[in-house]
C-alpha cells in the first residue's frame, strides 16, 4: 500500500501562485507515474499534469505555460508549481501515483482562486 499526502492548497487572488506538494509513503518499490488531477464542483476529475519515473511530462492544454510539475525520487514527492492562477483553476486537486499496476490517490487539497 502507498499513502499520498498533499499539502499547499489555499486561497489566492487571480494572477497569484501556489505550490502543491504530495509525499508518498508506505510500501514503495518503484513508483512509475505521479501526477495531479483536479475536480471542480459538478465536473469530472481531470488530469492537470503528470511525470513519469524517467521524467517525461504531460500537461493539460489549459495549464500549459502556467503550471510546472516536478518530482524528487529520493523523497518520493511530486510538486506542482502553479503560476498565473485563474478563477477557473479553482478545484480540489488530487495527487495520483501508480506502482505495479495499482493506482493510489491522495485525499485532495482545495485550491480557490478569487477574481
């Protein structure tokens, strides 16, 4: 089992920045892809950004150029730097990790961007 704990959410004004962190713990052998998803009220959970163990990146079009994902494989931690935040970025952000075909989720952290 792998546990994921997110931190760094909060309330920020439009144009501001936040940095999310997600630390993995438990039985960790080789975590493959780690990523961030978000879910706004009444909408489906969608991919924001992902990074493979080899460093390959994938971003949703809506965050390209504004968000940056990175990971520290020693600390088993993934980060999401969010700049130029917009009200439409408001959502619960969930950390995601895959290991040996199993997928794990964090509890989510709220990000609210005021206009």
